[in-house]
């Protein structure tokens, strides 16, 4: 096992990785910007190195500074967390070139999945179901017209280098296609330096369901079930649950078997998540994330495993040591992403937290780097705490979240706690009756209602 791991991240996820290392007897190195000198991830790590000024591009994205920090502290592995450099294939390559282990997939797999066309092509060849659309990149507007006529309108033009909702344009009919094609390509070129686009039939009311997988370097691949991440606003997830209210055990097993077979074939390693759109009982693969995700705790709660420890073990070359049949799903888990934002307008609300009080009790977990007196810096994303609960049933998990949200105190800044409480109290949410569009409408309705 590794002796020392450098954690190339900040906030709650840096703390999350530190905790796994600590329990495994691995020492940790925190890196931080000057804005984060008093941050909890720095306080708890065994060592810390300042890697630059507040802007992420000069610190948490500063590859030479991070590699130097690893060298001077004698770290033997790097955990990238999520965001920042976590899905940067060149960074993973440089980490390995410096003789360090990258705690994640191979650079080649990160690169493949970063290209949404290559990712879909690989999954198609491996028999994973996709949304109907173009086979590969569109070479001309004529080809776009032809494929759109085949799959029928409405259609979406998506950027190969996109993902997470960036670089997407809908065309509801043939008159809108040329404009969508032109705008998507222009935006993709400007945002990613790559104007390759592809086309898919537009699904109008899907759920976003993703599957958590883990692979060792000995050919073993398992899945840890699905998460329903449909409750999002402007591509920011607010609530995630495991399992999905719309899947039964047989459907989960069938999807899992198909996906683990595909990833074994691909020679994938470490953790990953396959994103699907689900509509009318059908799954369609859209993208794969080659990192540990924000919402991984709901999976941990229903499976009773520590995904970060598993990442560390397989990155060190250990075999999984268990099979799919030994992974069981117990009860239901829900996560609320509490952010430092106005709960009505979503305006950022950085600043000093006077009082922080975390809820507790059976089945309650809070992943947060907050403490009383901490100042949330304005330079980074606004996530301040993940409140995750487990219950024997979905109804128990919701009841537990309602009482935990009511117990939680974050004073001095605005947070989304009141919005989360309102979601938990909503009858449609309680019935599990929602799509990817539900939350935007809920937020609008709440605002009108005053
Ligand atoms: C789609 C779609 C409908 N049809 N693809 C948005 C983010 C990116 N990961 C894929 N996205 C979508 N792709 C087809 N063919 C609708 C979305 C989408 C979405 C997907 C998941 C979660 C939230 C979403 C919000 C708006 C649009």
C-alpha cells in the first residue's frame, strides 16, 4: 500500500480522501491556495504545501506546482478528487511519468471518455444501448439533415468535447437544424477548441440515472448500483438518491451485467460512472465520468463500502477480493448538496460562517469542510456540505432528511437549506415522480408563490 498520498483538491472532497487514507495508515499531503491556508483539509493533513494564489488556474490547476509538492514531500500517489485536474488525461500522464501512481483510470481511458463521440462509439461496439443518432461526428449539415430525418425531430446537436450540458443545441424541426448546427459548432470551437459535433434524438422527459463501477488491474469489474440524479438546476445537481425510485432489482442487475461486461472488455481500471438517460423503461448511455463523483456517498450508504478506500486499494495493485454477488443493496440513501447560495435566486453567498452545527443520529452523514468561524472563499464552487442520510425505506430516508435539515445550522451566509427542506416536503418528490425538468419548475413555482 502507498505510504503517502498527495490530495490534489480542496474542501469536502479533500477531507473525504484524507479520512480514507487516515484509516488505512496512509499519510496525507494537502495542497492549497493562499485563500485556503486556514481550510480544514490543510489543518487535518499530515503535511501541506501552498501551491499558488487564489485563482484555481494558478493553484489547484497548477500542474508543475502540484508535481513539485509531490516530489518535495515524497508522496507516492496522487488522488485528484473531482473537478480541477481529475479528468485531465495529460495530468494523469505527467503524474505517472514522475513515478507516482495516479489514483484513477489510465490516461488513455480518461482521454477516450473525454471525447463523447469516442465514448459512445466504444459503448456501442460493446453492446451498451445508446440514444439513436449519428454514428460518430457529423461531417456536414447534409449528413445532419439525413440523420435527423431518420431519428425524427426534435434532435440535439452536441459537442464531442462537451459534457455536463455545455455545447448542446436543440432543433425542433428541419428549419431549426442549420442554426443549431452552426451555433453548436461555433460555441464548441470557442469553449473547447474543437468544433466536432454529433447528433442525437432529443428525449423530452428523461430521468438521469448513473451506474457506479469499480475495476481492479486483474480483470475484475463490479458495479455498486445506480444513482438517480435527475434533480438538477442548470446542470448543477441538488439532490441524488440510491437507488432510483423507478428501478427494481432485476432491472439494476440487468444494466449492471451489461455495463461490467463492457468495461472488462475495455480493460478499464479504478472507479467510473456511466451516465444514462432513462425514459419509458429504456436506458440510453450518454457519457462516462472517469472520476470519483460528488454524489458517491449515497452509493456507499446502500452498499456499505468505502469507495475511496477501494480506489486506493486497486490503484496500489490489489485485487478486489469480492465478486458481484457479494455486493448487496440495503435500504435507501439520499444526498442534499448544501451550497453557499441564496435559496431563491442562487446568487453566490461567500463569507464568514459564525455558527456551524451539523446534524447527527442514526443514518446521518455530513461530508463538509466547514467549521464555526470559517470564511467560505469566493474563488471556488459553492458546495459547503453534503447531507447524506440512509433509511430502511425511501420514506424513512425522506423523514430523516427533514429532521436533519431542520437540525442543521449554518449562520452568517445564505444557504440552500430552506430549498432542500421544501423539496423534501413536496408530495411529487415524495412519490418519486420527477424527471430532469422537475426541479427548474419547482424553483419557479416556489418563487411565484412568494
Ligand atoms: C440529452 C437530453 C435529451 N436528449 N440528450 C445534458 C448534460 C449532458 N450530460 C447531457 N444532457 C442531456 N442530454 C438527449 N439525446 C437532455 C440532457 C439534459 C440533462 C441530462 C441529464 C441531467 C440534466 C439535464 C438537463 C437538461 C438536459
